[in-house]
């Protein structure tokens, strides 16, 4: 079995391709792709996922982009500013270990 470029595409890649086929501008299609991808990979809050295409396979986003591209561009850019590049959640066990290590590290510095 051989893999081709099509095998490596994700939902957001298909969404962008469909948007371009429907006449959405390249920059807006790329922005929409970024919204979908980042919302998933960066684990944006659940209340934002509907706006990022995850509850309707992106059909609402396509309709927005076609109907009012300028407002859609502003809205999606605002979503990226608000939620984009969020730190990944630290598992509770790792966070607990880090908190326990702080007092020991401070004590070691005082001794040295």
C-alpha cells in the first residue's frame, strides 16, 4: 500500500479545498483552515468549537465565508487572537509533581 498526498490530508485541508472550489478567497480559506486546525490541535474551549466547524463539518463556516467575507475574516481573526496559541493543558499528575518540586528547589538554593 502506497501513500500519496491525498492520504495525508486532514478535515481542515478538505474544508479549504471545498471552500476554494466554492469561490472563497485563498486568504479567507486559509484562515478558516487555521481556525479549524488550531481549535482541534490546541484544544480550544468547547463553546468555541461550533464556530470553528466541528459541529457541522464546516458548512456554517462555508456559508459565512460566501455570504459576508469581510465580516467573516474579522470574526475568524478575532477567534485566533482570543484562543490561538494557547498552552496545552498540563496533566494534573505532572502539575502536582511540579508544585511539589518547587519547595525542594527553593530549599536547595538556600542551602547552597
